[in-house]
């Protein structure tokens, strides 16, 4: 084999060029020693994207490996395929994963968010699973800023236009606002798909002589260096990276979905991988490395949408809606016919070879000759453990003297203010722009604790939810991360489902800063501890570092996507009170913890104190209790106490079914507590229950059996939420505050 | 037991409510259903054609504008012209107006935003093949999900379809009042669905197939399907054909 050469006009690779590509001197040295020569420009590009943070997880993988990544109902563990696979019984499995598209969304919110949705959908259907639900977790700066409103508008339109056209319901998510996300919004998209046992596809190339096909869209110059862009901080110069943002085409993705599933069903697909970050480079090297083989690729065969593209550009393009398929030799025509039926390209661009090399040729020249194993995560990609130092800000922020915070004079007015606070107020303005009903499987429409999706292939329901209170993680990374897991599991448990597995999207600052790396390590430890206790292994996910600008770093925000399984969707309780004259009960104990609360942040402008306490074993007992209460048909309503505490939870129960608001009269035992601690404290492991009075004794008995405190608070009915001796607020006013706030803020001109 | 009604659900590239309509026809209502591929000019002997929701051809250019040229649409037009019942839902409605099978156009929502939510619609004409299971003035709860559902036509057309009783459904308040607040997209006259002059083609923006499975909590959409089934079954009963046509023709003009 001849030595690879540069494409005419391309510069020679040098250390300076490598550094411009985001590689360190040490990493460039490593490339020289692997190849035993100076890389071609194309090869330099290939190493730079594959060894970027985004593709290699070089600064995170050592920590991620400490998470529980197998066991439970896992069929395919984290990192083995594009997404984890979980057994849900009845011969079915669920593939699910969450991923970030923060950096592109910061500079081009519409396309950034749209392609985030497209990318995660491909991760799911490349496994042969049909996506049935999508979720998203968003963080922005304050809605009072025109930049934020511009970003919110673009991101929501991007998610909506892509998901709506693609035809998968957006069923749940969260949106939080804090000035720390002003420069770096977080856009995390999650997809959930269903596949029959044994029908899934693997992202592995094998079988010498098997053809390699590229299918879907043609390849253009869009998105080149997207992966590298995602691996640096946002700055003034980021605006110039706008061309690194990919452009989405949901219509083509819909065709690609149908064609891909049909191709996988045909049995002639040996392996398949979607092209996301680093396009042809990543898919060829990862599929080869996984199959312990190599490939010979001829870039002249790649359908290009622009003329005059170089090998470097073809290899690094992140054009969307493409897949790489390894086909059983002799069946190429059948696969091509399936894609042509859906009006998509399917071109043979190379073949599998027995040798452990990637040979890339273009216009008669060999332009790259590399061992694929040296490129990939788990192979030759660098792995770093960074210095971790507990950041000093914690000493300052953890000190909170509650006595210095004035007690509310008018608790009813404070409750109304909280209901209208951006973090608590209804996100209806957002979710009505998403098709939440297509596929007719969304049982609990928006507004529940978690979405419940009915699996038509069997009789099961899936409960899904994303969660993370970044403020808690900022104040106490380890416990804050535990709470993110616990809250998502509690939300799922409130629908009667059993939490079974987790995907996570770890959004942090620059890992080269010891304080950030310490937050990261601590948060991972917290997630691991919680997931071990709950027996919810981490099936995969995504790390997004460098969510920093010169002026600010985001709160460490490890978003948890929780999957729960529900045996009988008809017994699933709702978050809303259903009828008058129902008993209202509280599971769990109120201590009045105000540190890190929404009340302190939204009403007093204080972000301080410690995250609330959490007893993981007690949480687990609560989940088991909720599942048993639901399956016994004892409860109609179950709603988690989270942001805004018990008073906000009760108010939400009154109004979350907007067409059927129901008041309640309750008495709270506030012995020894300030009124704000009693109403708005964010103690964990608490759930508001609504049930017919005849079932109250049964609920209390089961609570006792599981060792969970259960107190009667009062009854539903009337047209106001009355907390005796403290507040009396008409449900119409609560509804007005809750449903009107975000829409009226978004109406201000951007 | 009567043989089931055979629904044909057209699949355009970009259709995404095709499986939902199929699910309702077969699993919820126990009828027969087949998919009709857009490239095949063959309706497979179906009794009813459904043009489902979605984004045919990505809705690039203009919603429904490309789908109308699909080979299957020539057959759908022939089927409609011979009196066969055709139901266009959402994108299907958009395709029917582009194909000239229904008058008017669907513009972008007045809000310029996609809107997905449950709405109330009032049954304006209970004598069409799609509404006989409903009472006149009955209010149905059925969801919408569209960015371009703002029904518009010139004054003369509006006058004509109103006079002919071609307005099948209007957006309304929960109590049935026709109000500006209950109009989700700016449609003229709060129009949510219309039929052709002959009465055998219905286009509607709300999704009856999304309000049909009892597991999802809303079932008003079943009435649209039940009406069609009744219509088809009565039509094949000897002697009933003229009777049904007479009822539809006369009472349709209120």
C-alpha cells in the first residue's frame, strides 16, 4: 500500500495546525508515534474530531465507568451500542437515551435544537427501535432578557418543527431559568423507542467483503468541526462557528426512519450506525473498531450535495439524516431497493476488510491510512483524570442564616408569586407548540408528574421524565445529583410505575478547571449511589463540558432521564385532584428545609444554604409504596412535592387539570416551623395523595408497612385552596398566575 | 354479523398519523383497514379513503401542494367523484383543498405558531356521512395539532358553503358558543371542517383518530368513524342507497 497523500491544496500537518484543531502537543505526538509519520491533513482532521471531548469522552470516561452500568433489566449496557436497551417484558425492549445540543443552540437556536432532536432519534432507530416518545430538558437565562426570549423562541420552534414533522410525540420535559445559563443555554433531547427482543441491530461492521453503504441524505459542507466546536467554551468568537451548526431536515429523517426499520427487518443488515458528530469518520472508525476489522472507503462514491468538496470535508461533514450500513454481501440490491422506495440514496462506498486499517481514498489517491482502534473511545483515544479541588465558593454559599430572611406577611400572595415564577409556572406556552399526541399513545397529557406512554405492541405503559435541580447541584454536587435521580424516580413512581433505568446528560463547565472537575466527580458519585440503591442502572447518555463563557459557568446540571414500567395504565394515578370530597394525605415528613429553595431564589433572590437532605433507602420505600398503592387501586392522585414545596404541590393538584379545577381545605402541622419553612420548604421524599375516604385507612396501613409517614391533611372541594389559619386563595387566581406567566413574558418584544 | 367496513389509509412520504388511523379502524372499532402507498394507483377495493395527518413531502413548498400530484391521488379523485367517502384529517384536509376536492385554503395559524391541544368543535351538519352519529349542535372534544389550519376562502365561496350546509364543524367554547377565543387558528367563521357539495368528502383540521381510544380518555372522535361505518353499511343494504342519499341530500341543506 502506498503512503497517503494530501489532497491538492491542503496544508501540511504541523503541531500548530494540530493545536488549531484543538489537539494538545502531547496528543499530536501520540498521533506521530501511532502512524510513524506526519499525518495527512485529512488524517489530522480525523484524529482531531475523534479525540475531541465530544467523541472521545477523554476527560469524563474514567469517572463515568464508576456508574452502575449493568444489571437490573438491562439487555445492552452503557457504551455497548448507540443507546441502552431495557427489558420491559412481553418480548419487548426499550432503547432510550438523552443527548445535549447546547453549543449549537447557543449560536443558532432553531437548527441547534432541531438537529439535537434529529440526532437522538437516529441513535434510537439505528438500533431497530421505533421512537415512541421524546422529551427535552432546557435551561435558559432570565426571561427578562431579550436574548433569552430569542433563544427560547428559536429552541422551542426548532424542537417543535423537527419533532412534529418527524411524527414522534414530545411527551414531557422541564424548562428552568437562571442567569447562569444566559450565555450557555442547555438543550438536552431524549428519545425513547421500542423494539422486539432479538430484532435490534448492532453498530458493528463484520464479514470481510461485506459492502459498506451510505444511506439517506447527501453530504455537504455543513457541520464541519461541530464536534470540536462542542468541545470548547462559548465566547465572542463562537458566533463565527455558526457554520459548524448542522441543518436539519425532519422529512428526510422520517423517510430514513421508515426505510431503516424496513431494512433491519429484512435481515440483510449486518451492522448499522447513524452519522452524528464527525459523520463518516466516526461511523467508519467505530463500526470497524467494534467489529475488530477494517474498511476500504472510496469517497468518490459518496453522494455529495456540493461540488469540489475535499476528502477532509467529506470525512468531517456532519450533514444530518445519514447512516452507514454494513450489508450482507449479495443483498445490496435488496437494501438499495428499500431506500429507493423511500426516495433515499443508498450507495456502496466501500467494503469490510480483514485487516485492522481504515483506507480512505479519493480521486485516485489514498488520503488516509489509519488503525481504527487508535481513534475510538475504549481504544487509542486519550483518557485523562483531571485535578479535582473542592471549589471555595461552597463555603460562602452553604452558609445560610434563615433568621436574616424576613418571614412572609401574606403567605397567599407569596404562593401566587411562586405559582407565576418562571421555574414553577406552567410551560404550556412551550408544550402546546409540540405535538404531544401523535402516535396516540400519550396517556397522561402534559401536566402530570411524568409522561405515561402506552406501548401498543403489548399492554404495558412506560413512565418517563427528566429532572435536575441545578441549584441543588451547585450547592452540593453529590447530594444534588442524588436528588436529580430521586426526583425523576419519584415522578415516575407517582404514576404507579416502577423506575427501572436511567440515561443521563452531564452538563458541566470546563473540566480543566479543578473546581469544575470536582463538581463533576462528586455529581457522578451521587448519581452512582442513588442508582445503586434504586437498582436503576445507567444505560448511557452524554457528557457536555465547556458550558462556560468568559463571564459565567452554568450550574453543574446532570440531567437524569428516568424510565419506569407500569403494568396497568388504567390504574395510573394523576397529579390533579379528580373529584371533590376526596381525602388529601401527605406521604413523607416535613422538616422545613429552605436551603436552595425556589422560594429563596424567586422571592428573596437568595441562592444559598445546602441542598435538602435525602435518605435513599426511604426514597426507595416510597417508590415501592406508590407502586403498591397504584396497583391496589387505592389512590386517584399522587403528586410529588418539589420546587416550591408543599404549598405549591397542593396548589398544582388543584389546578393542573385546567378544565376541572378543584379546591381543597387542609390543616398543616407546623409545630416549630416558620410559615415559609412549612409551606415552601423543599424536603424530599414527600408526595401529596388524593383518595376516596373509604381508602384512607388502606393507604395509611400500606404506608406504615413500608415505613413511610402518612398524615391526613384535609379534603378536596370548594373553589379555593385553604390552608387553615395561613392562606385562602381562589383556584381561579392560582390558575391565572400559573398558566399566564410564561406566555405574558414571551409576549414582550425580543 | 355484517362484514367489516374496509378503510384505506393513504401513506404519503411524511404521513405520520397513518398508523393512528389504522389503529382506530382495526383495533378500536374492529373494522378492516389497509395502507395505500402513494406511488400505487390502486385503492384495493376499499369502502372509505382516509388521507391522514402528517407532513406529506415535508410540507415543503406549501402544505399538501406536492402530495396532490401523487399517483394515488388520481384514484382518490375518481373514487370521490363516484361518491365514495373520503376523510381528510389535518394534512389530509390540506391535500384535499390543494387537489380541488374541497374549496378554500389553509393558511398559517394566526399566531404563527404550531398548536397542539384539545379543542371543542360544534357539529353544524349532522346529516353528512361523517356526522350522523352526532346530534345537531353537539359539542365534541377533539385535539388539533397543526401550524397551518387557518381556513380561508373568498367571500363568495364562504357564502356558498354556508348556504349549502357544507360547514361540518366549527370551533366553539365548551358550551357551544362560537367565540373568537375558542378559535385556535384564525379560521374564517371558526370553520374546523367542511364537506364538498355532494357531501361525500370531509376535510377537518381536528384529529378524530386521536380521540377514539378509550385508554387515552377522550372518545368523541369515534363518532366520526361510527358515522362513516353506518353510512357504508347502509349503502350496501339493497334499497337503502337512495334513501340515504335522499336524506343526506335534503337534510344536508339546512
